[in-house]
C-alpha cells in the first residue's frame, strides 16, 4: 500500500504515525516502541480490570484514539490492515493489567483472534486473568456458510465506551466480559462505499466501481461485498440498510426498543454528509420504533480513505445509556461531566 | 456539487447536515433555522464579548465544531463554498453579543468580507459594537499583484481558540480585536493536494491531477495552485513547504521562536498519514529553530473530500501558549483542565 504523503521507506508509516500520535497526545498516551504498543497515562482509581484492544492500522481513530480515562488502558497497533503480533498484545496487557486482570476487546478476524489468544495464554501462565470480548457486528457477513462468522467493525467503539464506563465503576472481570459480550450481541453494522480506499503505487482505488454503483456490505479492509448495486436514491438506500440492520438486531430483553446509533465515515466521506445522513437516519429510526437515545457521528472506524459510511445500531438494555453518557477523556472521544460548576448554562 | 450520499433535493445538504449536527451535539449547540445559524448553549460568565464566525460549508468541522465554552458563541453557515447571507451573520451576532459587543472572525474571501461588513453596519445601527478579525494566512496567495490579499484558511482555528480563551478571561472588545489580528498576522499556512474534491454529478474530481503530480498551494475551495509539481520524496516536499512558511512568517516580537503547528487534513487524507507527517514536521521544525509548543493534528478545515493536507504555523508571543492550553468544550475541540482531582495520574 502506498499513497502520496507516506514516508519513503516501507513499514515506516505505522511507526512514525504512532510516534506522532503519542507526541500530539502526550497528556493521554505513552508510547512503548518495542514491542510497539500505547498505554493510557491515567486511569480511574476504581478500575480493577485493564481494558486492552488492538488490531490492524488504517482504521484510525480506532483504537488508539480511545486510550484514556473512561475507555481503553492499552492498545497494540499492527501494520496497515494486519493483526498486531502476539508479543505486542502480551506486552500491552502486562502493562495494563489491573488487580483483577485484563479484558481483550477483539474484532472478529482470524489473525486478531489468533494473536490475542496466544497472548492470553502467555498472560495466564504469568497468573494474569484474561477474558475476551469478541466483536462481530457486520451483517454483510452474516451467513451460516462461513465458519469465521461476522466481521467486527464499528460496534467496537460502542463496546469500548460501555466497558470503559463500567470498569471505571469498579466492575469485576466476569461482569465486564459478560457486559462486553452482551453489547456485541446487541449490535449490528452495515457499510456501503462509492469509492474504494487508495492502494498501490499509482494511487488508484483498491477496486473499481462505476460512478453509479455502490458496494453494499463492504468491509473495513476493502473486502468486496456480495453485492454491487446500482446507486439508489438516498432515502431508498437508507431504508434498505435499516431494514437489514433491524431484521438482524436481536430484540431488546428489557429495554424500550431504543438504540445507540453510530454514523461512521469510512475515511473519505465529509462530515457534512455524515451529519446529513444522521439527520435522516434518526428520523427513519424514530418512525420504525427504534428511537435514538445516543449517537456518534464522524470518522471513528476508517477503511483508510474509502468513500462511504457505515451504520451501527446497538439495542439498549437498562443502564447502558448511563454508561454511554459517562465521562471519558481520550484523544478522539470526550465526555465531560454534565454538571460543570465552572460554567453557567 | 453532488456526491454519492447527498439528499436528493438541491440545497438540502447544508440544511439537513446542520440539523443533524445540532441534534448530535444538543448539549453544545442550539439551531435557529431562519435565518440559519447556530448558537453555543453555554458561555463562561466572565465573557463580555460574543465571538461570531461563519463562512461557506464544506470545511467542517470549521466553524460549527468550535461552538462552545472556550471558543465561539455563534456561527453562520453558508451553502457549500458560498458565503453566508448577511442576514444570517446579523442574526447570529444579535443573539451572541455580549455587553461589550461582538468580534467577527472572518476568513479573507470577498463574499465573506462583504456579508460580515453589511451585518456589522446593521449591528452598529442597533448600538452593538463590532470589531472584525480578518484571517489571511495562505502563503500560496501572497502576492503584491492581487488586490484581494492572502486567502484565509486553517489559521482560523488558531485565532478562534486563542480569542475564545482570552474572551473567557474577560478581555474587552479592543483587546480581543488586537489579539485576533496579531495572531492572524503571526500565522501562515500552505496546502498541497494529490486529488481534488469530488464534484459534479458523475462524482469525479473537480480538477485532474496525474498520479505523480501534486497541486502545490491549493485553496480550500479547490482553487488551483500557481504550480502543479512532480511529486517529490516526502522529506523534500516537507522541507520546501516549511522553507516557504518560515520565510513568510513574521519574526517573533517577544517570543522564543516557538510555534503552534496545525497539521490539517483537507478531508480525504487519513489520520495515519497526518500523524506521520506531524512526526516528521515537528522534527524538521525543531532543527530549524522553531520548536513546536502546541499542535493540532486532524481534519479541522476541510475542502470537502480533497486528498491533501495543509501546514499552519503561528509564531508564539508571550501568553499565547497559555491561551492555547486553556479549557475548551466544543464538539470538535476539547481541552480539559489539566488537574482533574477525580483521576489519579
């Protein structure tokens, strides 16, 4: 993979970007170069379990943008679209473990599963308890014919936010693992693209689409979808996506049917467009009996510079809204306490 | 202008994006639909002057992303790449005026200058004091032959941050206008692109570049540069840009030569690439005797989905670093107070 403004040497992109990120966010983040990982500088003193994630680069701000109070304690970044080495996950987890152990938040890709599993095995040999939360939200890959299961995409941000808030309230290892898996199970995503990410020395798109085509169900590494569709009018497209998502979403156990909504840009889609989509999607969900109780709009889980967006829905259970709104202080997601005595309303 | 996921009707994009933005950031922002403007919901009680900005859409998060405590009080968004109407600026300013009046932060484009000037005239007739801070940082347009002067680009964020902090300390109208103009005068930017923004029904780029070409000195509305250059190795490109910027930057009056650095994506450039650029630019600036004392890295002033980036340098004067670090609570720029008793280091 190569693009206009990369460093000239192979492999230098992730190393220099990680160093630049740590430098720019020195208040939040500490860099460890070998094996490469990033640590949050601060944590809530009530936290008993370290939260660790990681995966291939190219999806920023996932995961390093969510290091800090209220979210993650450590992150292991791989090369672009490649799993981190298990040595990185192990070192990140050793450094971040709390007295009750570590939870690994893992997107469902084979390489990530393997490397996090090897690291977990080593951590257990060291006497550190580990639980894994596997995020597998992408309905485009929801088929009984694939042994690998659904891919993990933007629901990861929801899982990391809710788990972080619960960890800051002192939740234990089993409670966190159970919550994380419940949030993942209650979440579904779907992505469409109008232009693939830039790839190759020539700087062209990784795959070709005609101007009037959309890739419906694209993956965050540029995996082609099962279907390339003629571009429908926007409202028709959104209705189709929401129909597919709501049909796949498990019913609420104890909630009122409300959802969290993430309108996520894949890297090359403007903020203007994402907020406009959010406006219409919110209205459509309200009409469908799934009112939006919390949201994120922006580029949170990118596929490099792909032009497109994904929608993620999480069906809320009691208490999850409070976790969603809880304070967070990370480079890419901040929630201040709502009552700030310094400032008048 | 048209792109894949826009609403089907002309003109609906900005209206729905603004409505979506206000809905997503209801804690920070209040929407007024006619004439269209956005107001910050909260302000520091010490603030005596309202800070108002605005301009064409397509540059998000500028300006609405900076509404809130520590930055702007009101914003008037125009259509894509088009100035807001003076009625919008007038209404935004009326609503945001403090007891000492209003400061307008205006990027140097003819339409913006005219519409803010008409609004200022009307405000003065109402008895509201107005001062204008004109931001004109783009060295690509620094020529004695153009009567319009340098274009205003990403230094606007620096001006809005420093003015917001000063306003929160109770600075008066003349002090703020003087500070804003001094910050603008101490700031220069330069932008390069490898692919123009998407335009036209076909979804192609607004202008053509070969795979081995860069537009050196591109504008944030896709204005072509004076020079299209063969793509140099990255370090050579960065040295050339910094040479041009440092040559144009006024010397420090009382500072130590240190700078604020904004590495700004133009919309279609990945976070990975921006942080990697930041890492190298910071090192080059240190070697050039212009150490970086504060920074922003990300998409802050976009040109829709243009692939490229800009560098902005502001030569620091005494006290400006403190204003840069001062607390802010806006949708797109947050600074928490550094000492947070809730959390252990």
